[in-house]
């Protein structure tokens, strides 16, 4: 049956990941399946944003498609070389919509240091009425817990970013600043030793600036590289 004719269901989980968290989560996925491949996706079909990338943090777009062999494909799987091969080969499919930075320029004093981190999400699609594929898709969603703090969905590095903002500190959307006294430790997925990928040279997470409440946001450069 052609891929586009398969009836799909989906599940998703909300996460708040900065670039270090994105690198760590990419490593989690590659630990589960070394054949995992990441594709940029600008959702407009532009070929210049259709590349295979080393990890999520290298994307120049807001969205990353993730593909890996589904159960039963392990022996026959061939890593796709382009988007068309990816579409034809996958059964379960995954899409990561990245977190982003928001600058709100209010006309009143703010109680936190900008920018604010807005959520992203990981979405898993799987064939309807297929319990094996559903179980696998939900397993991949649960892997986010390896690089997030408790049940919050906040990436470990994002939490430490919040803690480092000085007396006022920074906030992750929907939360209070995370108290510096919280002992939040990075794990093996953040240690570059033993992994062959790294952060990109320049920051890539998108940022948006709200000049006024009633106007659309203006895209602005990402954070300073030292603030990743």
C-alpha cells in the first residue's frame, strides 16, 4: 500500500529544549537506533532546506523530520539519501518542532530576564490499528525523559540556562524561573566524549521579537553563542 494511503494516528509530547538539549536528544535516538537520520524541513518544500543534518541542532529550519527503521524493518532498512527515499521507506515517522526564543518588549518592567523559551513538540505518526507500531512510536516519545527534568518536559540544559540568569533569571514559558539551588545535572548524552557530533558553530534556534502586543512577531537573530 502506498505510504500516502496508510491511515495514520499520532501522539505528541511537549518539550522545551535548547540546542544542547537537541544534541543530547539526537544522541538518545541514535543510541536506540544508530541508523536514525535527521532531515531539515521548512514545510515549504524549498530544496535548499531539505538536507540531511548531523543532529537536530544543526537545522536551519523550525522543523526537523526524523526517520529510523520501524519494527520489522531492521534487516531490510537502507538509510534514505534524500527526502523521497525517506517518505517511501518509513512506516512510523517523527517530526520535531523546535522550541524558540521570544522577546516581549513590554512598556512595563518585566519580572524576568528576556528572552523567554517557548515550547516545542515531538510528534509520532504510526499506522492506525497497529499495536506494534503504536508501542514503538510511544517508546520514542518517552525517550525525551532521558534529557528532561522530572516530568516537566524541560531539557536539562534549558533548566540550567534558566538558573544562570542572575538575580531575576530567565523563564521557560509557563513556569517560574528555576531556582539555582536545584541540583540539575547533565548526563552522558551531553558529554561530547564518545560521540561524533557537536553543536553547530553558530546558534540556530529561531527567535522572535514582539514589538507590540497586537502586531505579528519579527524574526530576530538567535541568542549569542555564549548563551547556548
